[in-house]
C-alpha cells in the first residue's frame, strides 16, 4: 500500500559552503573526473588504510564480501555528490584503519578476546520511540557503560592512549561525529550528535560492513537487500569484539547499547549474549514511521541530490511490513523463541511523563538498584537536555484520512502494550 506524507518543507537548504562545493563537484562530474578525484574503489581505500597505519592484516575474511557489495553499490546506485564522496571516503578509510588496529592489538594480546561481556543490556524498538533518551539516561549511571561515538571511531586509541594522545583521539572523534552537523545542520534538531554522546550499536558493527547504520546514509538497494538477508551473527561477533577491546584496560562495568536492528534479530542477540537483558521501547507506530522517514530523508540529502526513497527500510516506514515486524517479535516471545523474562517493556509515553518512575521500573526489571542518587541523576540530565534544545524540527506527518486507513495494522500491538495514538 502506498503511503502519503504531508511534508512541511521542500529539499532542505544546505550551508553555503556545502552548496558551492557540490556545485564544483557537478562540474568535475560533467567532465568525467569526479570519481578519479575522490576514488571509492576497493584498492584505493585499502591502500590508504594500510599506508596510514603501517599494518596489513584486516582480521577475519568475513568482512570482504559485504565490503565489496557496499563499494559496488556506492558507485552504481548512490548518486553521490562531491560532499557525499568526501564523507564516504573518510568514513570507510577510518573503518578500515580501525579493523587493522584492532586486528593488530588482539594478535599481540589474545587475552582480550577471552574476557567475557557479562549481562549486557540492549535497548530496542521502533526508531524514534525514546530509545536514544533511554540510552543517554542509562549512561548517567556509573555502574554502566556504553560506547561513545569517539570511541567507535578510534577504539584502539580509546583503549591504549593516555594524556595528550588520548585527548587528540577524543577531539578527532568529536570532529568526525559532528561532521554530519556541519554538512547538514538540520540533523541536530532530529538526533543530537557529538563525540561524547552514546553511539548506536549499529555504529559499532560498521566494522563488519553489515550495518543498517551504513544503509541509513545511502539509497543503495543492492546493499540494503544484502544486509537484510545477512546472518546477524556477524554483527554480534564484531560488537562483542569492540566491547572486549574497549574494556581491556578499563574498570569492568556492565555494558549497554541500543539500535532498532535488535528488534528483528532477538534470537541472534540472545544466542550471542544468553545472559542479556532487553529493554523494548513502545510508541505509536504511525508517529515513529513519519519521524524516521524524515530522519532518513535528511541523512540521504547529506550525500546525494536525489530525493528520498527508502529501499530496504519498509519494516520501519511502511505500515504492513512494520506491523509484521512488531507482531513477529510478539509471537516470538509468546512461543518461547526468546527468554521473555529477560525482556522489559517501556512505553514512550511513560518515559516522557515521568522519567524517574519509568527508569525505576526498568531498573527493577533488569536487577539494578535504583536509589535516590539514581533518581537525581535522571532529573539533572532531563533538566540539562530540555526538548528542542537544538531547535524545533517540523516533522512530516500522515494526513488524517491516511492515518485512519493505516491505524488497523497496529491495533493488536497497541492494545497489547497500551500504546496511545499520537497521530
């Protein structure tokens, strides 16, 4: 079923310096030299990563096929402008450098991979359902730890570096994280980004090149199809490896993370982490679908002049596939396909109305103490991060008649979890 969004704006305006840069890129594209000026071929990227690190071993070979699929899709399908090519080349080289450094570190210190990752906590649910604020609130607890954006860009430096070297890695990680905002300021009103902000688990497993975080920035159907069909075990393998590296020389704390990917892969999550706890966030799916469509459109516009199309994201942007995704998780829990007692439900509405009470319920369910200092940490953080701190974003929304037509798809889900209508 085709869905129509009432969009409050046309294409987002770009900063003047980005517009002028892309204008130059279009000239280079017309004369056929843009790809040579900013190459995205495999050999160029691999050579750059090797030369900059002095290392050769990228680790296990299971990244090579998805990497090849991604590179081909970027050149054949993504329609990247000059800024898009620059951002993409920078990020891919950084991922390859990190793989080289991690492989070298664990070769020299195999004990890193022997250390357990115990009782991790994972937040998941539909996008834009309060998972980010939940992650940030858990991040205030000194008992817990989640990877920060800068640590995912420079994981070995985050583990080994001290003093000025560590501060340089932190500053460089912050610069990479906030590059999105410099290129597309609108992102900051949708999704706060900075080096010290908790990273999504999907960002962690970019190292595997099987990642819905990569999908979020490019309209590349062949790669989307590949990721959606891939064995999720590969992403949890690299997720564990990243955590093991980051915890190697740090005081042991309980890990937590979040991404929407977990929702459709709960069996693989519990296979990788049998003692995990999952916080499942619930919100009106129509609100979530409209919100994530806006977010994806903004991400795509950062790197291409082509307007929004969402191949591969039907399970979060279209009603019937989204409903099937939610009901599949419900049925999995009902039939014992995953340990239901290790999953706690959290309503977006409750989190917004009384975050202290919502966090207290979650803590009890995941066997963590929630005392007066914990409640005060929540209050302080919510006060520090008021709504619209970075400006108001005018979200697309469904027309009333359209919303009424789509609502029945979610009746069972909303009744089960007491999710109120927002649209």
